[in-house]
C-alpha cells in the first residue's frame, strides 16, 4: 500500500513539475514574444521614417532635376535666340545694303535734277520689295521658334527645308555646301518646329567644326530614309569628325569643345528627339561625323492611340 502512495506521489509531483516548467517556459516565450513585438515596432517605425525620408529625398531630387531642366531649357532658348539674331543679321545684310544704295541714289538724282515721278515710283517699288523681304524673314523666324503644344503628323523633308531656309545665309557666308536628297513626303509624328530646331543645332555644330578646324571644301550631305517604324535623317559632314573619347559625352549638358560654346545644343537635341519617342546617334566616318535622327512614322505613332481610344 505504501508503495502505491509513493508511486502516486511521484507521478503527481512529476505532473506538477511538468506544469510548472511549462508555465515558466510559456512566460519566457511570452516575454520574448513581447520583446520581439517591441523590436518589430521599433524596426517598423525606423523603416517608415527611413521610407518617408527617402520619399522626401526623391521628391527633392526630382524637383532639383526639374529646376535644372528648366534652367537648361532657358539657357538653350537664349542660345537659340542669339543664333536667331545672328541669322537675321545674315538675312538682312543684302536688303539693307540695297536700301542703302537706293537711298544714296535718290540724293544723286536730286542733285542732277532727274528726280521725277517715274523715278519716285521705281524707288518706292524697289524699297517695298526689300522691306517685304525683311518682314517675311521676321515672320519666318517667329514661326520657326514658336513651340508646338501637341504632337502632329509632319513632313521630315519640309521641316529640314524650314531650317535650311533660316540658316542657309550663314552656311553660304562660311562657304559650306549643302547636298540634300529630298525624296518624297516622309511623314513622321511629333513636334515639327522643335524638329527644325534640332536640325538647326546639328547644322550649327557642323558649321562651327568647319570654322574651328579651318576645313577646305566644306560639305554637308543630308539623306532621308525609312524603315517599317521610323523615318531617319542622316547629316554627314567632312569636318574631320569627333575625338573617339568624346563621342559618349557630346550629348551631356554643358559639354562643349568650342571656345565660346554653351554645351546645350546637342543636349537639347537629345531631349527633343527622345520626347518624340525617337533616337539620335552620332558616329565618325572617313572624313567627318554623321548624326542620325530617327522619328516614329506617323502611322506607327498614331496606331496605339487609336487602339486605346476604341
């Protein structure tokens, strides 16, 4: 009988000990769980704080980049305005010279007593021809530098012709021959005036390279081609090319090899072309550099928009 009591006592004691150990371990685990929860809360708060700081930093950087791009655009516009004024000077030089000669001739005719009604009519007619030419030049420049607010179909060849009509006096002044293979209406989709400004940037860089390197027999060849999705314009010059080490840098902002260059022309060229979902590339060939401007064709660019509307 005593043996049975002892056995029961041992069993009950073991059970009680097991329960006590379980309760103790449970309390330890609960304590560790609470500590883990507390640590998790601390880490979560730190993560949220870090995330908020990161979001703020990203917003600040985006705003800084936006301001930087705005300044770059403003600087580019000022540079383009200077180029425009210089081009207007080239365009106006001949009519101003003609007006000067006509005015001097009036004085001579008056002194010799030959100032009659017929002469006055001719004087007025010739003067108005020159004045209208100068006025038309201003209107062409105003149209050329007016930004497009929306993308639209446009002729690549016509946009290049617009740029050439503005810049050709400057090219002729520096003895640069233009060979433009204009074959048909290759239609692209984008901003026609901005594209003409890109062409002007390419021509300006080629002209400056010719002058800086004192190249003889200066030529720029413009060729148009098309693929299934893109219209491409190639501008090839014989101005000696670009140093290979600089090919990957010429589209960077403020990078220039010219003594008084702004370093914004080619950077803005890249921005404008990419804004039209296009691509601009540059490479050297035997005697110079070749710039390629690729713009989506009108049917390829408009097709996704038509699908999304339906």
